[in-house]
C-alpha cells in the first residue's frame, strides 16, 4: 500500500491543482477517513479567489464521506471499516460556544470551520478528522454515499437558513439565489411548513430545480424590482427571507422584501462585492422596523448529521438531483474550473474516489 495520496490544493491566489501528499495519521481522539465521495463547494472557489487568508499548498474541500481508515487512542464511537459522513464544520464540542449550541463558532467566530481554513481540507483520497467521537456520523444502511455527502454542508447550511428564518407554519418565505445552498433552503422551507415559497433565480436549470424542490413562485431577477414583486405577492412583505448568495444587491433586496416583524436569515458567503455590507435606512426603518437579521454557518457535529441523513434515508428529501456532473478525482481540476466559471449548467459536481 502506498503511503501517499492524491489531493486538491490551493497553489496561490487563483491557482489550484492536484498534488501528492502523505496520508494523514490519527492522533488521540482523532480519525482518518478513506474518501469515497466528495462535492466541490462554491466556498472553495471563493477561497481560491483570495477571500480567505489560506497558505499556499493547503488542501481544499470540506464535503466528503468515506470509510474509517484509522482511529486514534480513545475513540469509541466508530471503528475501522465503518461508513461515515463528516460535517464541513468540525467543532470540539467542549468550548462555551459549542456548549451554548453554536457549534460553527467553536472557539470564536467561524472557528468550527477547520477544513482548509485551519487545516488541510478533505478533497483528498484520505482526510483527518479532529474530535472523532463528536464529528463522525454513521451513514445509515440503505443511504448511498452520493446522497449522504449532501449532509456535510449543503443541507446543513441551507436548512439552517430556513430554520433561522423563523418561517411560520403557512407563512411566506422568499429565498434569494438557487445554487445548492439556496436549493437546500428551499427544501428546508417546505419542511418548515411554509405556505408560500418564493425563490429568486435567473438561471433556467436552477429555476426548474427550485420548482422541483418546492418553490411556488420563481422570480427572475431580470424581470424588474424583485423586492417590490415579493412585497406585492405577500401583501406587505415576506414573513421570512433567506439570503443564500452573499451579495450586496441580494442582501438589500431581502431586507426590503422582509415585512416588519419578519426575519432575514443570512447564509450567503459575503466578500466578493467588497469588504463591507451596508443596509439602506429606509429598508431598515431607520433602524427601527422590527426586522430581525440572523447569520449562521452550517452547524456541525454528529447529531446534526444523523438528523439530516434520517430525512434522506426515510424518503423525506432527496438532494441528489443537484448533482449535475460526476467526475473522478483525476478530473477534479476540470470540475473545479467548471464551478469557478459556472460552465455547462453546473450546480454540484460529485467527485468519486
């Protein structure tokens, strides 16, 4: 058996490529997983573009599932050979933020987001998992790796967007952007019992997917003032809005589209449109419009993953139609370039190992 593996690395701002690396080892409390399936995320694209300070050579990726290859001393929940999924966020479960339920903020803002940001990512043939008992989740029998990998980030992030939006049963929600996170928020809105789901998307295949996942109305942003259309459709503004893109324009539109007393839930990755996000005073009611803004990163930990996979294995949801391309690890550079430039109608490329 070789002691090295193939992995995708950042090679400088705007640069990425396959590299050969040593297979990681498991320390006390940790594990190493042999990857079977992975997804490329737009967050990886943002990182390569320079939005996060990541050292050259750091491995990319944070959406992978596989088989336990090695466990460190003290790990009791899993054994070698078990099929497991690991969230993009891998908290330690012990800090004050984790104890308070904010696992993605482990140790500080966004501190639970370790893959690529603080350590090598898992777009690799093997990957290391910290605090394995807290973060390894068994993949249920009958659930494919291809489906389970969606729990790692897309479902966790999109559904927390809808959870944080405080959607009333029978209420109205508007979701801005229908990439994989926005589509997952649409799935979440339906699960939460929304009476009217409005989505905003201009790309035809994503519009179609949005309707498939539960959108009642899809607004093309080229059709005119989106916020005004939402206010009209909802007779005064949506009870809840979800910003799933990370853009000044969509954030403002979501704020305008939220009714007084409503909630704007932000799960978009901001930064491409500049170092600040501003709020128009009239949309905010000069700071007094009784609008709540909630922000979050995908919650991590074993329990979160188990609940998301339970939804899939029991047939409540099926995110796999978002998989538009399937490619092998040797083709990962091409897949990453496709994600960067949004070519060929790509939503999520599945990488097989």
